């Protein structure tokens, strides 16, 4: 049987099962004031000095600017691009890949409740509902006083201690709605408790960002 002429072959069907991805937009100031830049530049230089290839310093630099604003702003993205001789698009493509970089203002304490399968079965869903009701915010939102940002997390990679809550990426293991209720009260009162393991104390979100940048927790440039 001869092949059907090309001009008579049926056209392929194209299906789309998702909405178009919205454009990536950063908010906040477009540039840092001179006094902030004066403090940021030497700290950025310390970070850059660790890497033979300057662009390898992008991740810690993003943490550095996040420690200034509590999230990634237009000023922070522009600062990283300028220091590393990258385009803002290159910086944004990295910044939006990792969930530790925040696109919206974040409170002093980022409270993440794991609601993946095991934690959910062990009580994670109940904890999430309790935290949301207590704080009066939904996942991804921040309390009016700017103290706590709450979010549901898919997995904290600590299933053997389920259900797990993280505060600024520090573990609070084997939690209950009652224990997390007390944890939230302590955070809002300015008395953050020690994590279940790891660090002996709990830093604020901006201090944590500085530590992740490889710098002392003090010396915030904001």
C-alpha cells in the first residue's frame, strides 16, 4: 500500500493540561541605599573570595541579600547580578528554583508543617489546621505583626520523627497540636525554644539567612 501523500496526512493533536506559567516578578525596592551597599559589599567580597569561579558564589549571595530584606527583592537580585557579572534573568532562574529563597516578605519565624503522607497520618494535617486557625492565616501568609510566616511543607525528610514541624529550617520532632500551640506562643512572645536537635538555639529568619551565607548571624545590613 502506498503511503498517503504528505498533504493529506492528519495533523498531530496538541493538548495542554495546565495554565500558562505567570511571569516571574520580584517586588520591593529597585536598589539599595548607599549605606546598605557600603555594608553589603565587603561581606559579598568575603563570600566571593571562597570560590575560584565567581558565579559559584550565587547561592550564598542570595542568602546574604535575603538577610537584608527577609526575602528576595529587585534590589537583592540586581546586587547579585552586578557582583557576579550575570544578568538578572540568570540570577532569577536560580533564585526561583530553590524554595529556601522567598519571593514574599517573610516573618521572623518561618513555621513549616509537614503534611506529606506519613506526617499527615501521624497528625500533621491536624497540626496544620490548628496553626492556621491560631494564627489567622493560610499557608504562605504572614501574621499582621510580622512575627510568623506559616506554610504547609510536602516533606521535611525526617519521617522517623513524624509529625515534624520546622522553624527557620530547624527541626521540632514528634509534635502535636498542643505542643505546636505552645511553640507558636513562645515565638510570638520572643522566647524561641531550642530545636529538638542540631542547633542549641533558634535564630530569626534573617539571622539564619546570614548563617547560610557563611557569615556570623550578627551584622544584619538592614
